[in-house]
């Protein structure tokens, strides 16, 4: 896992090298502040982190301070003994939502779980086609309809079908129009209500997909979606394509949601469970001896 985090955070660590070309035993507060700013940690959080650190910072003290950012995160609900375990995936277009659904499906397949997909983004024909192609590639069944059909009907049919067929995991896609649109908010809320009608207590988890290249600006998306339907966890994508790896700290601090997984590439196997300690170690190993 460590090597994978190193790969994902390569651009972030390359940017750190521009500030600290040679690893140090200790760095100054000013140097550490510059590193955090360059990594896209928001300034309010940087001030909070620096406030508890001495003028000369070693790796141990830096690690303790950064780990404290994750202390108030809600615990992710990873108990999938409820069958079927229903997840609704949300996020704006371009964040990597459909590909992430395929990655989750593949992850559950490797755990010998029966997966069913629901093509709930009926706003775009391309979204239905893309998810259907992934389903065929992974040999996973899918409930899909035509563009323009009621997405809540897809939610209902997917859950009913999953229960009848003994699915272990149901993953439902949603439309990714601009998160400020009122019609999308009402649509998502209806989908959540419909899920509960099809099977009480569902969806068990509402997961937001955030594009890592957007850095801390993705926090506004998270706040908006949380206000609409409540978020249970976050998956960060495309982090390997940006130097904004520190945005994870900002997201964790601002939202308090657990970061569940990190996308590490384009293939269905390119997803890893997020580990705060490994994440922090990977960054600090670029700074300290």
C-alpha cells in the first residue's frame, strides 16, 4: 500500500522537493507552512496545525499534528452484513463517478460478493452506455433504462431485483449535473426516499466522488451534496494527476466525513482503501530524514 500511495502522491511530493530539495531532520514553521500551502491545504487549517508546533519541527511532531486532523472523522460504516448492501454514488460530471462504480464493483467481486449495478443517471444516454459497458466488461448484471426515464424507478427496480436475485451489493449511479441545480437536488432526494420504500433503511451508504485535481475547491461540492441528502463517505479520484494532495487534509477537516477510498488509475483494480497514517507518512518521508 505504501508504494501505491507514493505513486498517487508523486506530483505532490515533486512539488515539495522544489521547496525542500534535501530531506531534513527538522524544518522551520515557515518551511512547513509553505509545503502545506503548496499542497493545497487551506490556510485556516494550516494556522491550526502550526499553532501547536514548535519553531523547529521534526517528523514525529509533524505526523502527530497532521493525524489529529483525522481524529474527528465519523467512522465509516463498512459492515456489509445487511443484504443487499445498497450504495448510491453521487458527484458532478467529470469527477470519475462511473469509473469509480466499476472499481467498487470489482473490489466487491474480489471479495466473492454478488454485485448488481443500477444506471440511475438517466439524464445522459452516454452515462447509461458507459456503465452498461463496464457491467459487461466485469460480467456484472445491471438494471438500466432509456435516457429521460425516471431515475427513482431505476432505484426501485434495482433494489427489488437485487433482493430477488440474492445480490450482496447494489451500487446505483446518479446524475452529475451542476450541484447547484435545484432539479438535481429534488431528484436525488426522491431517489433516496424511493430506495427506502424498496427496502427500509436503504441506501445504507451515500458516497460522494470528488475529483482530486480540484483540490480544496471540492469542499464546496461536498457541502452542497451533504445539505441535499447527507454524505456518508468520500472517494477521491485523479489524485495522481495533481500536486494538490494536501487537499485531503482540508476535506477531512472541513467535512468530518470518512475518506473511504482513493482512485489510483484508470483500470477497475486501481482503487485502494484510504489510510490516514500511510498518506501522511508518504508526504512526510519526502520532507524528513
